[in-house]
C-alpha cells in the first residue's frame, strides 16, 4: 500500500513538510488541508502587504502543487468538517502545521474599550483574512496610535499606519484598509517595548525601513540607547549592533519635519487604558531591567491614543483531542512527535519564532523523525476522507479551483496594485460555482 499523509495547514511549514515527505517516501500521497479556500497561510495572511519580495516564496509552493501525489483540500477545517480522531483513522501520518493564529492575552484595565484591537484581527483586516472585523471607521479617524510590542509584527503595523496612499499602492493591502490609513489624521504612532533595544526581537531590515518612509519620521530618545552590545551573547551581538546603529541614526532626527512621527519607545509598559466607551489615553510606566526582566518603577505618564494594538505574541488554536502546552503556547510533543502517527511542525511546534525559511529546516527535522519511526502503510487515506466530506456536504476547494481564485484576484488589479484579494469565503465559493 501507499503511505497516506495528511498535512493540516497550507502555510510555509505545511508545504515544506509535504515536500520533504514526497522526497523521503517516494510514491506517498499527501493531502494538504486548510480551513481557507486559498493556500499559503502566513505568507498570504501574515506577511506585511508591502513585503512582496518575501511573498515570492509562494512560487516555490505552487511548484509543489504540480508534483505527483499532492492534493489541496481548501475550505476544510479540522474540528468542523472532520475531527482530529477521524483524520487519524484515515491517514498513516498526520502532520499538524496549523501555526499560531490567536493573540496572547492582553489583560490590563481598560483592555475591553473600543479602539483596543487584537493584533490578529488588525493584521487580518489589512491582509484580507476572510470574515475579519472592519476597522475602517476606527482607523480613518485615529490621530494617535499605540502599538505594544517590540517584534517585527509590531513594526509592520506601525510602518503600514505611517505610509502614504502612494506608498500603499504597490502592495497587496486590502483597498478599504489602504483608504482608511491614507485618510487618517494620524500624527503620532508609538511603538512601545517593555525592555530595551538589545532585548527587542525586531530584525534589521524591518527596523531600517522606517528611515525610508515618505512622510513619517522615526523618533528615538538617545538616552534609551546603550553604548554598545557587549552585554549580548556573542552569536547575537552583530545583529544587535546593526540595530543600534540604525536607532542611533533615528535618534539624531527631529520631530515635526514630517506629518507623522513614529516614536520607538523602550523600557515602558502600558498599565491602564483610559476612556469611557472608547480609548482616549494610555497610562504608561517606565521600567528598569533587573536580571534581564522589566521591573516597573513609580514613574508614570500618559499617552493620548485613539487606537491601541497589542502585538505581544501568539498562541495556538486548540483542536479537540490534540494535547497542548500550558497556555496554548504550542502543541505538546517530543522531538516533533505528538503521538503514534501524528507529528507537528512550524510555529505549532516551536512557537512564533524564526523567519519563513526556518520552517524548511524545522519540517525536514520532523520528517527525519518520521523516517526513523518506520511507519507502515495500512490506512485508506484520501478515499476515506473524500467519502466523509462528501457525506457532510463540504465544499472542497482543489488546486484548479484555487488557480481560478488566483486568476480572478490578479484580474482585479487596479491602479498598480499587484492583487485585489477576495475577503470573504462566500465570494470565493460564489466564483467557483459560477
């Protein structure tokens, strides 16, 4: 019999895992399953819309679709259309590549106020994730925004909010989001980190981009910058030094030269959000570092804000039957093995770390583990899943269907945009039914 494989998640880790399985087990059959009708996961819905060069990796994934033994089953959700237990009963190998799509809890007084938006919802809004909340009204009237976090996602949100209409045109941002951002009276954007520049998780390219914004100035208090990065472990020191050089350049700039000031703040944390129904200010506290941890002082101050986006990390969406680490920080596993015949790759395995290419190494390591487990082929695979989905009336989107959706999005290009995304599942399925 042919080894049957189900990969849950059509993002980078899922494609790398599928490709590695095809190479390790010639002749195996791999079903890539995703809850959206469209593939590519993080690349389509997580990577910033102005990072088109990063999104070019989908050309590699599209070639994988052409390999014998590969199928795409879009619009199929584990837990809705097929259970985890049913999936295990159909396939010899199940690889969970479902990523992390839920934000870590942001629990301070006032977090329930209008204008406090989870990072997954906000990124989903401008990236066209189906059924995302609409923030047009909120963003279009925002004068001041606070982004909490010192990772690349925080920088992405701040950078996109700071861009002009002209800068947003050659991106695949959702047009309504672009209109809201470009029409907003934003004058100040605050990116707030609880620790210092040496502890920040952003990378050099993302940080450097702030120096090239047309009508926004990055502002850094020179007093927040260390003299050097000698306190950092040697393997990280070069990267941190590069970031410091960029930050020092920003610290020499003056506020007010451009319409928008992007304040990169360190050693600060929000402690309370103020407002009646809507946010109007954030109470901040200055921190000091003690053994690498941020410890609050008694020094507090206020930041005016109409919008606050906590970008403080992600956690996994629980799947019934799948063992999770405490706090859903990742799926519980041992060297990638969850249980007999079930494995995990990508963010769901290691947490939200690394770049897209990290998933290639990660997936190969897990596939090597699968090879070592000497699994045998004895389950019915795709045939069993197909019968089940048919009996439940699931509208499965296959590779040819996805290509129709892709072609329609490319035809929707206007005014220099590379793509106009469908933003609802209904629209996509309507196209396929026409």
